[in-house]
C-alpha cells in the first residue's frame, strides 16, 4: 500500500487541498493524510514536494507512432502538399522508425504524464512496442483502401492485424480505426464497423480534416481530384459525407478532427452519441482550420484533446498540446477553458472509451501524473490554468500503482 500526499489533488473536476490517496494497483481510499495513516499504518507514505498537484494519468486518444522518425522531412502549411510529402517519403520514414524510435516516443508521452494512449496503426509495426511500454494502449487497427480491386486483400490484412492485437494481454486493448471517408471502400467499411459492434471494440475514424476532403466528398473536385487521378486513376469518390456518417449510426465512434464539419453534421454526430478527438497543433500545421469547440459544447459532443503523430506535430508532449489549445480557443473565460481541456485528457476520454481511469476515485486504476507548480496558486480555481502554463514534465508517473 502507498499513500501519496500532494498539496492539491484533482477530484471530480475541481481541486482540493490537504487530501491524500491510498492505493495498490487500484485506488483504495481518499482522505486526509492523518486519517489514511491511521487506516493503513504500514503503508509507504510519499510526501510530494511543495506546490505539487496530483492528476489522474493523462489519456492521449490519437497518436501515429509509425511516423515517429519524422522531424523536418515532411512539408507543413497546407494539407495536400503535406499528404504529397507523406506519399513521397513514407517508405523512408517507416524504415527509419524502428522500435527504439517508437519507444522514445512513448517515453516522451510518459514524461508529460500520459499513462494511456490510442495508437492508430496502419501496418501493425508498433504492436511490439505497445506491448513493451508500461502505458496502456488502445490499439486502433486501421482499415484503409478505396479500390474495389484490392479491398478484400486489404480487409484480410486488417483482420490479421486485429487478431494479433487481441493476443497481447491486458495492457493492449484491441480497437478499430477507419482511415477516412475518401480512403475506405464502403463494402469493407460496413464489415469493419459490424466487427466493432459485434465484438464491442472501440472505434475511431478520421473525418472532415481538410477543406480538400470536403470538396472531394461533396463535388468530386478540388485538390483531391488530381491526387486520385494520379495515384488511383479515378475521378469518383467512394462515398459522400452523409453516407459515411450513416455507417456509424449504431455504434458510438470517436471521430478525429472534424474541423470542416458543418453545424448540421455536428448535430447529426451529437444525435448518434459520437465524440471527437481534437488535435489543434496538427490542424494548424496542416492548414486545416480551427475546430469550433464552442459548438461542440452547445451540442454536448464530448471531445478529447490529442497530439496526433509526429508526422503532423513537433512533440508528443500533452502540455505542449494543452498550451496550443489554450491559445487557439479565444472565446469564453480562460479558467473555464483550462478546466475543460484538462477534462479532455482525463475524465472525458475515459468515459468515451469506458476506461477504468481518468479520475481519482476509489476503485479506479491507480494511474497518476504528479506535477508541481513554481509557486503557490492564487486560488484553487486557477490550478488547471497554471498547470497548463507552467508544467512541461511530470515529477512522477504511476501506472497501476507502480512508479515508472
């Protein structure tokens, strides 16, 4: 048994002073330090340093580890030039991205407090790394392939990767990802969604990330027309926006980006119980625009905050992402936004994916991120904001009660 005593603890979306937590692999009790020592006299007591804040372990719902070798190789600024550079440099980057590179990416996430992440896997090459990292992993086997001629082959490969992820043990949660409306043939899309529904697997999908995607799906025009004519010898989209959304009517899905979704489309997602992964730095670097989270709040669409991968970001540090989101979303009171963003990496994604984490409650997994502020906060209400502004690395990280 361990008793951890910070100055401040994040409980149920607010901050409390002089409260400690007792845990093994699960949280056993939350009370004053004095009461917990009486209750567990033989426990190991850890007194945190001055101005320490204890958060539940952070959850990063959307990461592409397979491109973690990228630093300055890919082109940023607009979506299509970026995509062209990915196509041109894909083999080079994947070959460079060995297990050591991906382990370093996991360690970078852990240094910023991430105890659980969603790995979007196109090839399955990071499965071994996801089994080795101390973190818990939602392993999203990604389905991609818009050509009818190769759809069955690609679907077979997808099923093999999914089956491999099911054999990994408790640390890896098998899941399914649909690449996007423009890149997955509707026949195999329906099959994959049915698998997710029948087996109760987490489901994710890229959706309306760029204006180019919207123009292609609506009008079969724009920059994607040249792309599909060049690489696939077609000028026809395999789906449209409404058809794509309707495939997910019977299973809650975590849609990634949705920057270009209209009010009507967001309302549809809300009605069907879906959620959104928000990746602000990736959206900025690829010229996709700003996700209007104020509209998500009006529609009561839950959203997580995620880093995306190093193919469209310069770090996997969740505090870097929090700061970017804080500056990007200028509407509404600042401290309320900070609190909302903290929920986007804790309780909200835990609720979306039914994880036994994301909050400090008795019975939850003992996943913690311990950080410290440079000085005492002016108020309890300001701690979320001050954490985002001043924290870069955690002081300590616990996963299932073990310090890592």
